[in-house]
C-alpha cells in the first residue's frame, strides 16, 4: 500500500498581521464522510505496515495478560457501616463494585474471598457496558447512610455523562435521570445531590442541586462561573461539616462553603479570588475549636500551611503559619482527620508524607520513611473522619504497588496487599536509579533509569516525557513495561521542566514564554543517556502523550536525528490553531498554561516558533506512530491527522503512521483487554523501532 494522501485545501489564518497557510484544516469536520474515509484509510495503511509483526503484538499482549491476576479483589475500604471493594473476573472487561457490613471489626478490613458472606453488588460495570463499544464511569457516590448510590456513565468517550440513582436496600433503579453532566457527584444527606455541568467548550461552569424524586427540570442552579478561565467543582470535607464549591484556573482559586445541614442555603466565599493566589481549606477541630487548615501560596511559590478559626476569617496573608514556605520543598496538600493530619509534599523530586497529631494543639510533622531511592507514596482515599489508621499506597519502578495501613498512634505500617505478578516476579532482577542531564541553560534535569540487571549498554531504549501542567511523572511499577525490560530495553523518564517534580519553579520555567525549556530539556536527556553509554540515538525511541505529544512533535522538528522512532499518543501537535479558538474545549482556561496568542502578538509569535504542525520542514524525520481517538474532547483527532498529512507532504524519510480509535476518547479504548491490546501494539512498535527484536 501507498500512504493515504490528504487533499490540500488551503485556508489562510490571519492574526496580528501574521498569516499561516493551512492545507489540512478541512479534516476538522468529523461529520464529513471524506474525513471519516481518510481516517479509515489511515487505519488500513497502519494495519498493513504493521502486519509483519502482528505476532509480536500477540506475544506482548499474551505476556501482559499472563502477568495480571484477572480474577482479583481490591483491599476493602471502610465508609460508614460498610467495607467497599472491587472485583475483577477473568474474561470480563470491567470491574464489579461490592460491599459487606463492617461487623464487629470496624477498622480491620476483612480478607476478601470468592465467597463473601453478606456481599452486596453495587454496580456490575460489565452489565452496564453491554452493547456499547465504549463505556466509562464518571461518578460513583454512596450517601452517608449507605442507602443510596448515584452513578454516571459515558458511552461515547466525549466525557458527557448520564446519571442514575439506585436504592441499595432494594436494588431498585430510581426514576431520576440527569443528562449531560461532568465528572463527580456529592450528596447532602439523602434528599439532595450536587453535580457539575459543562458548557459547549467542555468547561465545567455550573453547580446544580437535584432533589431526589423530582424532575431534572426542577433542579436548581447553585453557582455559575462566568470567567472562562475558571472551572468549577463541588465536594464535602471529610468530617461532612461543609459543602465546598471551588472555582479555579491554572493560577488562581476561590472557595465557597455551606453548612452541610443546610443544603438549600447560600454558599459564602472564604477568600475572594486574587490573580495568582491559590488556596485550599481543610476542616479540623483542635481543642474543641473548629479550624481551617489552609494550604496557600500567598507567601511563596512552593506553598505554606496556615490555620484560622472557622467563622470570620482574617485576610489570607495574615493567617498564622503552621508550616513555612520553603524553596526546596513543594507542599502539595493537607488531609485532616479527627485526631491527626497528613501533609503531602515533594523534596528532591520524590513524593513524601508526614503526619502530625492533634492533641489539644497542632503537633509537629513527622516524615514517613522508606528505604528505596526512587518511590511514590500517597494516601489512598480514607473517607472516615475518625479513623485511627489511614490507607497508604506505595510503589516504585521495581516494587509492585502495595496497599498499607498506617497506625498513627504507633507509627506501624502493615502490608495489606501487594499487586501480584502472575508467573513470578523477582524485583532483585531489576534496578532503578537517578541520573542527571545538563540542560541548554545549565539547569540539572533529573532522569530515572530502569532496566534489567545485567543489561549492558548501549542497548535499545525508550525515553518518556511529559512536562506540562505541573504534573509529575513519579516512580511507579508497570506490568506491561516488563515486556520491554525483559527484551533488553532500558526504560528512561526525562523529568523535564513544565512538570512539577522539582517544585513550582520547575513548572513555571517550562510554561508560557518558557515552554521551549521543556523541549530542550528532553533533547539534553536524550543526549545524556547516549553519553552515559546506555543507548545510541539509533536505538532510542521517544514517547509522550497529550501535552507530552506536543513535546514529541517539537523534538521531532528540533532534533530528529536523536531518535529512531517517536510514539505520540493523542498528541497536542497543533497547539496554536487550537489555542486561537476560544470556542474549543478547554481553550480559554489553557491561556494560563501556554499564554494567550489570541490577544497577545508576543505569545502568538513564541508559540508559532515551536508549534509542531507549523514547523515541519523538509528534513529526514524518524519513524513516527501517532495514536488518537475520534471522540477525544481534550486533544481533537484533527491535530494528529493534520500533523501526519503534513509530515508526509513536507518531510523526508521516516515511516509516518496514524492510528485512530473510532469509538474512544482521550484515554483511549475502554475495557481492560482492549487497553492491554492497545499497549501491546504500541510496545511492539517501540521494540521494532528500537531494534530490540
């Protein structure tokens, strides 16, 4: 087969006196049969070009499947008078949500067996998903009494959800139905439920209140956010003392609170929004007095923790500080309980947890210690306010994920469950360690290296990167990754600027008019792993998804010779076109991440210099595989479709492939077996391009 050729239908984009000729913008119209035919032709071409190693796809899929315990159960989590857990069953795509009564052991989770006395099935997602090519839950929320369940679902992949209600005492599905919702659901007693709606641009902009047993047409609009840079959410504190509405942009937040016992009352603002100031309040009680514990950045970019009595609160900057701002520690949040509080933070690029008791006063924070150099630790839900123990999740690149109980009074950690790797797995056969690359401006960029012991370089390697939204790529175990490591590949993560690994400044120096640092950091990391002898450029494949796909497109233009292949998942490769369209999903809210090219010529020119689609030139490109989804509302399929078309038109060398999932969203296909198959396809392509097979 020859690659599909998209017809060239030039339009001229004009902004700030600048012009850009776009030959492929016509591919945006997915209602056009020509567009669908083109995407299907691309899929057929990709299938043909990859058919020679379909056996490798089957092998990797078989390995992933064989290593995962298909019939399994999660560790029960207590909420109210019930233990909640999930089941998976071999041969079934989706999980089953279940619960059993707490009985006489309120804080010791029962051992989950195939036959659980008193088990009640809340949702069998396999039944809900029957007859749908795609299915995803948006919410699953049980009322405090445990009697009612609200759940929402999406069958298209466009992140618009339908909500239904179930009486868990009788199993009856209630008549109430709400449509066109965003994620989440928050109960206020058993009469009212608060939910979120989004506008035509997929921006969550409204909070609504539904009274159970009444038509959706009678629902009450509680709050509407008119500033297009802000989105909204709703929830309750762990003590179920207050309902909270948060309005937030990338840089600013504002909270409204309401006594949960008065769900039809008026919400009150805690602190009025101030550009660039973020805060998050947590409720606690100290010496009988109700307090807000507030994490905020009014004293410094890496945040501090302050306190104030509930009620008439002083200005944010005047709150007494409990934990001072630090240039080297990024405070990420506080979790409050009746008798203690936890603080999550990161230092040296690694997530940390510390606990402080509440015994008539705020105690000193004590850090939890772990033995590995590179690991991830975090709290795991813990809905109960008066819990004496908290659930913790722990993982590393070589340690399968663990579920632990931490007893605060004694400091004892108890292992409840470790992710089982079927067929046997020995962590001593693998190693993970940290290296550093020197960026173009002299900054030291951390690199995580994972490989099987005994693998000598130069070896085939995969270099992964993201670098946006202050999102951190933290150490974690991957069953699928074993199929790369066991074939002698080295897996490397470049913790580039734009992410949050090294604190807020790390993020600030990789966004807006500093975005190019993300790309040059990644190129420096690619050079460094070659310099260290871990691999060669001819054996190195790069991978990134979504905003990380922008990174892939940028480095393809800037340093194509550095890579044997580039894997771009739902890639944001036409950012300037998208960010210039305020009507598109998320666009206006993204101006605080990328800058506002719609109004600012300087931002326009800066983005135009790195936008992957606009900077394709006549040069040799590495082999590229772009994967997208037709119903993605976050990064529209048209971006990689246009990118691939222009790469074929302008670029030279390189096999350029596009694979479009025709019934999926931003997260790709649904159903665990389909997801494993998709991963197997991407990893097989990676193995082939890196020369590992």
